[in-house]
C-alpha cells in the first residue's frame, strides 16, 4: 500500500479553492493590505476579484502583501501531525518572500511536541500559477501511489524546469515595488514600452521589451515555443495561462496560443487558465499575462 501524506502550500500557489480542495491540498494564505495597516487574508477575508477591482478603481494606491506567520503554519501542520500523516509543505521562492522561513520555524515548534513528525518544507524556487502547477504535480505523484521520499526526490528533480514567461500592463507597479531592478533597468522609462519577463529558478530576468500589448504577448509566446523546442516533447509538460484582472483577454490569449502551437505541429488540446493572486500582482499591477510551464512529475518519456 502506498504511503499516505498531505500536501500544503502557501497562498502564492494561486490554485482555485475548489481545485485545491478536490486535490486534497491545504493552502496557507498570504495577507494583503491597501493602507499598510489593515492586512486581510487573501481568499478568506478578501476575495481575489475584489482585490483586483480595488487595484483598478484606486489607481495610484499600491497594495502590499505579507507572508503567512509561523503560527499560521503551526495551525496548518498540527491536524496532520496529530494523525501521524507526513506533510510536504511547498513554499514560494525564498528570493521573493520569507514564507519558507515561517514554515521552517513552525516545523521546529511542532517537532518539539511531536519529535517523530515528518514535515518536509520545500523551496519551490517558483511562484504564482507556476507554483500551483508544481503543487499539482506533487498531488499527482502522491495520488499515483508514489511514496513520501520518492515524491520529494522527484519534485526536487523537476522544479528547475519551471518557467514563467509574462508581461504586464505598465511599468508603474514594477517601479514602485523596487524588487525588479533588472527589468526596470532594461525597459527604462521609455513611453509605452513594457517588459517581457522570465522567471527561472527563483529569479526574474528581462527577456525583451515591446511597445504595446500585442508585441509583448507575442514575445512571451515565442519564449514558450523556444522552450518547448528544446524540451522533451509537449506531453512531458504542464502549461497554464496566468492572468490578472481581465479574464476575456486571457481566453483570447489562450486560444491564440493553442492555434499557434498547433501550427507548429504540437498536438495540444487544452491549456488551463489560472488567475494570478495578490502575492505577485502587488508587484505587477492588475494586468499580468503569460505562461507557466514545468515538467510533469509523471510522463510517458520517463
């Protein structure tokens, strides 16, 4: 019989609540604030749609996010530890947040009372919808019957294959956040120029600039196609479209992507669309759009 274990992730994974529940994944929310004082739990005290609406309506107000506390993780771990169920906790890249440190602190606290507890905290080296894909791969490995240690080893193998290729509506949030110096340096403050950004192994890199949305989204598509060309075959990868406020734009982008990939000879039937949550959109603004891609935990060429 396969070893049973539970998967926990922080709220940066941006998995739809119903999907997380269906796949038996617990999510420890991040917090978001529009005034630096009152922090609300994302998807608990403030819905993601409401969050985006406030961003759009309150131009010039820059929200902030805050990581889950050590206590938040203690409360997430304890029910499973008490039942002697091992835990894999997958956190946002440590380059972006101290969430993993909160989880490690919580693990130490829990293990004082439960020294035999099995809690493994992983740095996903990714974030947002790509982190969600990584977490879903963990669930797929578990649900296939793979054991606890084997699953951790396989996750460590695939995490470096994760990429995000995306663009943003304008430069304002990137500039204001101050975290994305490399991108700002490339794009400068040229009127109408927007960056195309790649995230790999926990860090953000500029991958081009363009005037207007069409050019930057086409560049993101080129980056995805180049990555697939050098890869193991499209069936070996999980691909999603990530979007912010504008769902209809995401649908058009997804449909165009399917058409373009089929023209290149790829047999691809569907690409899911996931909404990017507050943890990342406080830095990108309300109009991020792009792709997450990562090697599947289980695929035919293994």
